[in-house]
């Protein structure tokens, strides 16, 4: 009998282990929930992709497809990464939970087996050897009942007994059958441990059956099971979050930033990128390096292509297609300015290596002033610069420009009623504003470039060579201004391109600049350009010539804006203040008399 009982106890131990594993299976529900969430996210992703494709093909998503308002969407890399991390974490924790119980040594309570063996032993001994054992049996039952009492913290019996049922052949003799029927009714089957032992004595089967309550153990196990599940969920959540957060800070945030920068460059290639020293980027990380590089490349593109090439940059960064720098040209109306440094060849001879610095200093002045004046630098050809002021096609139509130009023909008699006094109340048309700004920019360039040689910072040797060859050398430049149509686009091949303008008007501005040497003026404008100026500016311009130019059928009017570059401004300023003071004195003396 005892062997069988032992075997039962081992089976119990194994069953306990199985139960634990089964309890873990409940945790797999977490995985189910995760899967469900993942599916729904996938569906949302597909929806988004579909919409993006439609937008790319130029369709607008219909109302039935209208997604919820655009949230700041994480990158796809981010979604994939957090997905993988979560999955790995779940699997890891489950594997851990399954393995831990298997690796642990569990100590099983075999006291109940012993109780059964004791009672059963005395009962069979009584049956085998007669009434000598009756007293021993009765005592064993008493001991059993005593040992099955539930004690409180102070080791006092609470009156509750774990022994629910006792029945053995011996009890039939003594009538000491224990049966807490009402308690048994309230318990679940899992909360009752039923034990039975049998023995053959002289051909008759003697059996002992004991039922013990496992309620307390079960309750405690259940509580711990709940705690375990909660703990697992917390661990899962925290681990996922921590992993995702590292990925977020080290990889995803920088990647998203890069994507944002590329998008910004493609939307507006000419906008300067703001410096961004956010905490997302750790020093020395490759991601930081990459972002910096992207910004630099953007900057180089901006400098290299200029305003005329903005469309090319945007086009190539937007499309997913392969690189195609040679976009078709676009028709634009613009003011073209051309300027060039006088006596450049001689200057180069004298300056040698420093000529680069010299040209770039001048370029800095010219470009800076032109951009301030609403224009853009287009091309630098050694000593010459092509500058453009584009008319905004939304605001200025070609017809407006033509009308403005048609009014001007100095050989046509003017209608009598036309007054020369400019009407101050009339709003200034946008093209006039632009033309005035272009002229002002060039006048500023003229005075700025003639600054003292300190600004150009020549070395001693170079300065010596320069002033020996050309005593009293001052930087002088020639300027040409005209307006007209041009084709804006990329000129060149896939080996090298320049974003520039092609048109006879561009050539014309170059010719005008060449003409300044002939006429001995620093600036020449065409009649067409003159026509666009405001009355105030027109009043200060001088008509230089009416002439025909090779390859042009129409005669050409040439205007200049006279400026004396040798004027001593300091003296003039002093003279002006003195004059003002005299006037002021006179007025005040006048008042004085009145009082008398």
C-alpha cells in the first residue's frame, strides 16, 4: 500500500508542474491581443499607402477614403522596429516563464500521504490481528483529526478542519466516520484532495478513503498567479517601451529628421535650413553625421544651382524616378543686369594668386546688394556677373510690361493733356517697384565697389605691384540693364550643367555693359527698361543715344544714370549741414523780429 501512495504523491508533483505550465498558457492571450493590434495597424498602413499612391498619380482620395486628420506619423522604419521589439520581448518573457518552473526544485508536502498510510495501516492491522489494535486505530484517527486542524497566527485552532471525509472498514466497526458534507458541497472539485488505499486481508478488500481540503493552497496559488500575470504584463510593457525608446532616440528620431530636411529642401530649395541642435542627436553618431551631410549637400545645391535651378533640385528630390538634371526650359520675364570689373586682365597680372580673393570680395558686394534688392545672382563668368530680377507671373503679366514699354517712344509727339508732374496718389505698379530696386542695387554696387583698397585686403607685394602698374587704382565696374523674356533651365549635359537663362535679352545686357566703355558712362539701360522706372527715377536718367545695333532691326534707345564716383561725400556732407544751419538761423532770427 505504501508504495502506491508514494507513487500517487509523485504523480501529484508532476501534475502540479503541468498545472503551472497550463497557467502560463493563459499568458498567451497577451500574444493574441498583440496580434490583433498589429493587424489593425497593418490595415491602417495599407490605407495610407493607397492614398499616397493615389496622390502621386494625381488623384485625390474620395470621401469614403478620407483618413482621420493627419497625425504626426512615425516613420515606417519606426513602426517595423517597434513591432519586432515587442514580438521579441513577448517571446523572451514567455520562454523565461516556461523554463523557470522546470529549473526549480519543488518541495512537496507528503504529510497527507503519511496520514493515509498510518490510518490505513492500523485499520488493516486491526482486521488482520484482532481487537488488540482497535485502541491503536482509534488513537491514530484522533491524531489525524488533531493534525488536520487549521491554526491561526497564534497557533490556536480556528475550529476549521482540513479533513473533510474519512471512511475505512475499521470505522464501520467504531462508527467514527467523518463527513463534513456541507463543507464539501461548497468546494470545487479541484479544492478537494481525495486519497484512497486498499489492501487484501484474508480474501476481503479493506479500503481507507481520506479527503482533505486544498482550499487554502488553491486560493494562495491563485493570488500568486494573478500577481505573476500582472508582473509579466508590466515587464512586457516596460521592456518594449525601453527598447523602443532607445531605438527612437538613436535611430528613428534622426532618420525622421533627415526625411524632414530632404522634404524641406525639395519643397523650397532656396530656403536656408535652420540650424538644429536638438537633443535627438548624440555627438559623433553616424546619424548626426548623415544629417549634417544632408544639410551641407542641400546648401551646396542651393549655392550651385541658384534661383534658376530651384525647380531642378525640387523636381529631382520629389520624384522617385532616377536623376534627370536636364529638365525642359521655362519661359520667364525678367530684368537682366550684367556687370563686369574694368581692367580685369591687368589687375589679374598684378594680383596673381590674390585675384580670386579680389573677385570674390566684389562678388560678395554685388550679390549681397542684388539679393537685398529683390534679385538673384545667376552666373559668375570670371570678372563678370549675370544678375536677374524675375517678374512674378502671378502679379505681372507680359501684357502689362508691353503696355508700359509701348508708352515710350521719344520721337512720338506727346499728347497735350499729359502732365509731367508725377501723380503721387497712383499706386506704384509692381514692375516699377522691381525696376527701381534693380537700378538702386546697381547704383549701390557702383559706390560700394569703389571703396578703399583696405576692404580688398591685398598683401603688401600685390598692392605694390598693382599701384605701380596703375597709380591711383580704384575698382571700377560697368553695368548693363534691360528686361525681356528668357528661357530658364538647365544648360549642359549629364556631365555638367548650369542653371541659367537663354535669350537675346541676356546677350543684350552683356552688350550694354560693353557699350559703357564706348559712351564713357558706368551704366547703360535700354529704353524698354527705362519705361518701367518710376517717374522719380526717370527724372534722374539721361538719354544717351538712339542707335541701331547689329542683328537688331529696331533702333535702340540708351539711357544712363549719371553719378560722379569721384565726388567727395564728406565735404558735401559738411557743406550740407552748414547750409541747413544757415537756413535755420535765418528762420529763427525772422521769428525774433516778429515778437518785437
